[in-house]
């Protein structure tokens, strides 16, 4: 089977077309500036969400709420994921 790499259900040709339109609209000299601004915006958003997570965790610990349950859930999920990868790996080799 041939697997085609897609990003958000967009093929390579569609990405190239979108980039072509972006260059036509904004110009080649403005695209790095726009990309830099988008990168900074994404970084600010990531930092804000990390701060919110930290504050929620800190508040939960101060009020005596057990936050270790999420670690247990993540551990179980990763265990199931590993088991599933082991199973699918053996199925892929037989095909």
C-alpha cells in the first residue's frame, strides 16, 4: 500500500497551491515577517496555557486534590498503546 503524507487532511499539492496564493497576495518579502509574527503568537499562546496548567495544578495541590490520578491514567494509556503497537507490529509483518 502507498501512504500519502497529509497535514490536516491537506495534500502536498494543496499546500503548494495555498503557499502560491499567499505569495501572490502578500509578496515574498512579507511572508517571513508574517511567519515570524505567527510563531511569536503561537509561543505566547503556549506559554499562557502552560501558566494556566501550572496554576490549576498548584491550586489543586493547595486544596488537597489528588493530581496523581492523571499520571496513573497516562501510564495506563501508554501501556495500552504499547500493547496495541506490539499487536499491530506483528500483524504488519505478516502482511
